């Protein structure tokens, strides 16, 4: 079920910085802050003026580093890593009678990549979610509160497990 809570105020900021200490090396950092609050009471959803909006993390961040060798020959290797962070958040308002409160914990993931440009071919081996973090992306709690299904656990969507893959492209 999706419902509109009424008026809300979202104040925040985002910052992205990129540094290139050399032609081959690039570092990028991205940070976001969101102060997302309900701006009026909504008794139907159990929300009060000033409550944090559900499913909105206060902080998110990503840091990445990449190395790409100058294409001085037919072979140019590339390497990189990314660290991502999402802060904790709740899935409903604290006083909701229909949707019991559930806290989604903060999580951090690491991705790795290595590849090469060989002439017109670009190949890359990657590992996403290197440490196989079971980050909780969202949760649905309606079945935890109503009728015959009362007391069932929240239905939680978990992030994709560690994934190892190979990608490639050809320039022509």
C-alpha cells in the first residue's frame, strides 16, 4: 500500500569531490545529507509533525578510487574500488497502527573492478558486494499487524549478494 502523508519538508545537501593526482589516478567522494520531516500531523498513517519520513536515510556516502594506465600500447590495465554507505532508516511512522515500526540498519558495501583495454576491446572483471553484506533495502510490515497474519515478521528486501562478473565492449 502506498499513501500520501501530506506535507513534508526536506532539507539537505550533497557534495561530490573529484581529485586527479595524476593522469592515471582518480579519486571521487560523494556525500549526501537529508533532513526529511513530516510538516503536518497525519493520524491515518500515525505520523506527527516533525517525524522523519519513512525510508529516507539521513546520510549516504560513496568513495571510489580508479587507476587507468595511459594507453601507451595496445594494452592498458584498469583497477578500481568503491565503498558505499547508507545510514539506518525506519519503514513507517512510530504511531502507525497499520504498519508496525521496523528499523532498517545502516550498511556499507565494497565493490572491486579490474580490466584492460586491448585495442578496441574493453574487458572488465568485477566483484560487487565483496564481503557479501546482507544490507536491508526496504521492508513491508502490513502483514505484521492485521488479522490472521498478525505477528508475522516483516517482509524485508535484501541487497544482491556478492556478484562476480565479466563485462566487455568493443569500439568500432
